[in-house]
C-alpha cells in the first residue's frame, strides 16, 4: 500500500518554505495580534534640517499612514480608533502599538518614555513596534526600551533600505551601513527584538547587488525583515526624477520580482523571520509599478514558486540560527 510522504519540517518549526511572521506571532502570543499604526508627531533628521530638509528620495509618509493616524490626536485616541476598526471582525484580538511615521526614537528620552508608556497603559496593547533610523538611537534610549521589554514585547525596526553606501547616498539617507551594524549590535546586546526594512530595486543596484544584500542582512542577526519593491510615489524626489527620465529606474515586473525574492530567500539566514514581501502605496499616490496585487496574493505566488523550484529560505545560506525554534 502506497504511503504519503510527510512534508519536510524546517528549522523554524513548521512546513511553510520560509520563516513567516504570522507563525511567529501565533507562537509568541497564542492568538491574533494586530499592529496599530500611531503617528506621535515625531520628525526626522532628514527633514528638520539636522542632516537635510528634503527627506529620503523615495519617501512620502502619506503612502502608508491610515486615515485615523494623525498627530493632532492623542496616542490613546489613535489606539481607540484603530481598535474600533479591527474589533468589528475579531473581538478577541490584541494589539501592538506601531510607531510608524518618521523616526520614532528621534526625541528626548523623557518624552519618548511618556509616549511609549501612554500606549502600553492601554489594556489591549501587548507591546511596541518602533520604526526608526539607525542614526536615531543611543544608549539611553535603548536602555529605556530594554526596561520596557522586561514586561512587554518590544521591537525596534530599523530602516536599512540598502547595504551599499553608494546607494544610501543616492537615496539621500545620510547614514552608512556601518551605522546600521552599530545600531543593530547595540539593540541586540540588550536582547531587544530587532527588525529591518530593505528595498529591492533601488536605482544603481542590479540583481547581484540584491542577492548580496541577503548575506549582509544575515550577518546582522536581526530577528525580522520586511522586503518591498521600489515604488515611485507622488510627492517624492524620485517622482520628479522618474518624470524626467524613467530609464533611471528599471522597475521590476511582477514575474521578475517573484524570481528575485525566491533567489533572495535562498540566501537569507533561516533564523530571520520574513514579515513582508511587498508594499502597495495607495492608488492615488502610486505612479509605478502598478501590479494590482494584494499582499496575500503575492505571498501565495512566492510560496508556489518556492515549491515549484523545490527550494526554501536559507537553502544557500551559510548562516545557521543560534536559537531554537519551537515545534508546532
């Protein structure tokens, strides 16, 4: 009698072919947890004149900020409005306060403590996710976050964007990859959950550069990674450049991007949880590329391609996780 072979169980403890974020969240919290975006009114050294006033060349914060997320509302009000939206479908859901807009450690530590504490004081908030730049943290701020992490789940999510300094200069980041390595090392030394954000397809980079990013990101030993394709968004420096000369931006089509992501995953440490593969700016702000695909559709396509190629995250990586993964 023929038997059915049991699918492979990977080092991260389940049978999906990449180390996915929803599985991590279920293991961590034992149920549904949703991020609530919060705009606390912080700014950025790239906008307030400390380093520049123009911002990053690709960035328009309105492209990822929910309608309720306005800095003239208190942190508590934004949380309540976000919860009201999500609880209609999932009444038992719990939440993470996601400080997303601009650089959310770019302030005096006393004010940061006040803002973070206001979020954590809400009975349905289980932790913080703090988006920031690698040049906007210091020992005092990280010590504060370490203290919060003793009682709550805390993630510091760094905008890495590229591991190449020439690209970071090209996109007007005003920090280096050495700054990234320093910030991640200081954060991990305090046992704080650490995330990163990387854009694939930035001008001047080719496929080989993108795949080298996978190795350099793996060396950082971050916990989670968000990927997304370069998008040309209205109101950005790239939008003006794209209008003048689109050939400067060799944007991926969907099929090219799917293959690149699979190649990237093969080279990425299996110890890094992948939170996202794409981002989709609002239709009225997006100039290109217009794929017309939701995130879950892209995830399904990537998983299908991994299966077709009989490959998985970390298959070509030399990095072995220094942590154990619980079995499902």
